[in-house]
């Protein structure tokens, strides 16, 4: 459990640190002269130039930060994911742009609104929205320190990691069917958890890997190449468990174990 908990904490700390750099970058883009003047007033003279040169390009760096933040929020604070996304995405039924419905996505596109030569909405409208995203991300910090934090997913992640390690050991000792069967169980458990995390209704009482794979694809959690990859892994798992007339090849079992390990680390 500690291994995954420490990893989440480390990832979160990095994202929070990066969010401060992005805030400085946005402030610099919105009011370059004012920001640089303030920097020269608050920082030692020999530090200012390096500080300004070190600022990231907001529009480039934000996209990676946004994607990583959503991935972490889905695991730690899933009830705030929709709020986080809404601050970025344009409202689908928006008819006019105002300060109330301006979004970070508008800022990313350099959108301002003028009327009769007068600026109605300018890029600075995105700053409080981005700061709200920062606050949502920072709120996950308290979840680690609160007794209310649900560690079920973190415990399961460590258990699944251990089971993958066990399947590798079985493979090493040439217990091919047992290694493939165990890896298949790990894959099925993880896909079920991903479905639960995304509030996907599982109607079958005992769904197989293929059933869960279809649900994730149909709900746009995974793309078609990933769906095909999981389908291939499911076929190998079935060969290990059900087909007693044909022996699984060592390389097939190895592909199943490595593929399962990758799915655990990339799909959530």
C-alpha cells in the first residue's frame, strides 16, 4: 500500500508545484510589463532574469498538466473531476461569451470579445478559473491526511502489482497456464475497477474481460487500439484457462503478463 500511496503523493506534489509555475506564466502573458515590474520589486536583482526565462509557455505546458491532473483526480477525488473539466471546456449550448461563461479553453485560443471597439471580455477572465482548478487539485492533498480518505483503490493497486509479480515468477518456473490464468484475473479485476470508477453500469453478474473491455470502449474510456490490445490479451487468457487441447506458448503468456502490467499503469 505504501508504495502506491507515496507515488500518488509525489505525483500530486509535482503537479501542485507545476501549477504555481503555470500561474506565473499566465500572469506574465496577461500583463507582461506589470508582472515583470512586480518580479523586479520582489526578487533579488540577480534572480529576476533567470526567473523570467524559466517560466513555461502556458498554452503548451497547461495541456500536459491538465491531463495529468484529471488522471490523478479520477483516482483520488473523482467527485470533483466534472467541476475541473467544466472550468476548461466551453459550454456546449453557449450563445454568447461573457465573463460568467468564459473558460480556460477560450484563453488557450486567445479569445477576447469586443463590442463597438470596447473590450467586453478579455483574457484575464481565465485567471480565476485556472485558480479554481488549482484549488481543486490542492484539495486532494487533504484527502491523504484525512481519516475519510478511501484507500481501497490504493490497496487494490498494490495487491494487483503483487499478483503480476507472482505471475512472472510462475512463468519463470514454466507454469505457463497458471501464470496466464493469474494475469487474466488481475486484468479482469482492474478493468472492473475502472468501470466502477467511471460509474459504468455492469449488467452481467459475472462479466468476462471481453465484456468489461466492450463497456470501456463504448463509454469512451479507452480507444480502439487499446480495445484491440485488451481483446488479444483476453484471447490468451482464455487459451490458458479453457482450451485444454492446445498449450499456451511461453511468449504468449509473457505478452499477457506484460500487457496486463501496462494496462494497470496506463488505464484508470
